[in-house]
């Protein structure tokens, strides 16, 4: 069985600020020292999940860098034998790889809560412009969008690690079959109490192994189709721009809506609208 590991950064142990997850070429934050430490810890958590997956019976592991520029992983720190992605604009973005035959499980590492979540460190959905994504009446985040897209290819989510708020959201939406590891407890939007990084990595390795061993019984995530979708932004100008896209309707001042026949259509429409909504707000 092949396994894909989607690794984000905001939910990694020790991370609580945008400074830590912003590659220095963007934002020009400090000198990048904190980013370098965080990307190393991100890679070690991905490595722990990969080792667990291999011990649990995975025959191939693809580690999919899913944060920002998607060039964060330090490949030399990954276990021998795995493959990894690097670089942004992949066909399936954060779950690139699940579309290939033989993939039996998707693992989330470093995941964070959806936009607007209380005490979820760095809680957001996709970019800073999105305030909420609602699918068939359920408010969701990157975890839900990614799980639906993986489900479109028959691949179940079996494991997740990140902050405690994200883990609660994932369990609530995706169900108890997802083995969760909370590596930190959110104190506010920009503060957390963390496990020791090596303890976080130890738990990720152990539970990823268990999760992959049980993957054959796991059920791919889905919803009712066609799905009613609503995307809410933080500013009405973003909804103005999205409203002009054919097939998109205006729901309220900051919300646009559409209907998707399947998760591939849903994911790509969301992704396009998130981009269209990235308008300058200074007129
Ligand atoms: Zn991220």
C-alpha cells in the first residue's frame, strides 16, 4: 500500500507565530533563523510519520510539502526510501499524490484549525482572505477540503497531528477513525504550550504506525453531491471580484456560493476563488 503524507507547518510543535512559518524571501521577517528551526522540526515530524507508516506496512511513502512555497522540507532528514514533493503549483496542491493508483491512506502532519477558530494557533483557511468555507452547512478548513479531495480518489485520512483545536475539529468532522496526535495546546491565536519536540515526534511515529496498520478498514470521507458551497471572505471587495466568475452567485456582502457535482470540482473552484479574491484592498 502506498501512503501520502501531507505536511503543513502551522501545526508543528514549537510553532505559534507567522514569523516562524514565513520563508525569509517573503515578508523579510527578521533573518529567517526561527523559520530555519521550524522547517527542521517540520521535517522531523514528517520523518516520524513516514517511519511509522513504513513500520505499519506502507510499501511506498510520498511526503508532500504543503506549506506556503512548498519548499520547506529538508530532504536529508527524511528516512531513506521515501519520495517527496517540492514546489508550488501542484495539480492537487496539499494532497498531491492521492490520485495515483495504489494509494491507501493519507496522513496529515502539522495541521492547524480553520479560520476563525478560538485559541487555534495560526488558525486560517488557505490564505488570510478566507474567513470561512461552508460545505452542505458544515464549516470546514483545509483538513476538510483535503479530506474530501482524497475521498474523491477513494483514499481515507487515517492520521492527523497538529494543535489541540485542529485535532478536535478533525475528529468532529472526519470521525474517530482518524488517529490524532496533539503536539501543542493553543492558548490564543499566537501562543501555545508545546510537548517537547522529541516527545511529539515519538508520539507521531507510534500512532502513525497504528493508523497505517488499520488503514484497510478506514472509510474515505465524502459529503452529499451535488454539494452546496459557500465561501466567506474578510472583505466585500473580494466577493465583488468572485461574483463575476461564471457560475458563482453572491450570497451576502462577503460571501459567494456555488454548487459542486464532486470533490474535484469543489476543491479546484475553492482554490480558484481564493486566488480571485486576493485583490488589493487599497483601491
Ligand atoms: Zn501552512
